[in-house]
C-alpha cells in the first residue's frame, strides 16, 4: 500500500462534495416517484426533516439508509469508485 499525504482541506472538500452529490441524486429520484419529502419520510419511518437534511447534503447517508431509500423508491443503489483526477 502506498503511503500518501492527503491535504486536509482537500479531504474535507471531497467529503462534503460527496454528501452534496448524493443529496442531489435523491431529489430527482423522489420527484420522479411523485413523492414529497414528507411522503417519502412516512414510507421510510423517518422524519421529513431527515429527508431534507439528506437532500441538502447536511448529513451523510449510510449504506443502510441508501438501501432503504432505494427500496422505498423501487430503485437499485449503485456505488461507483473512480481514481482522483490528476
């Protein structure tokens, strides 16, 4: 394994960018299912505020939460891994 120094600011940026991107993908999927945040939350057994935080990127979603959302929306979740841009 290669020992690589990571810029802490870049790491923090990447962390938040990933959370925001996940939330951005949730909104169109929810809207395509013609569900409000409140309706999705009700079907998942959570609060509308929790869905709003996920969509805004305010919190990171666990794999379990992503699976619950996907199941509720009739979707299959995928995880993509990419090499960082040089």
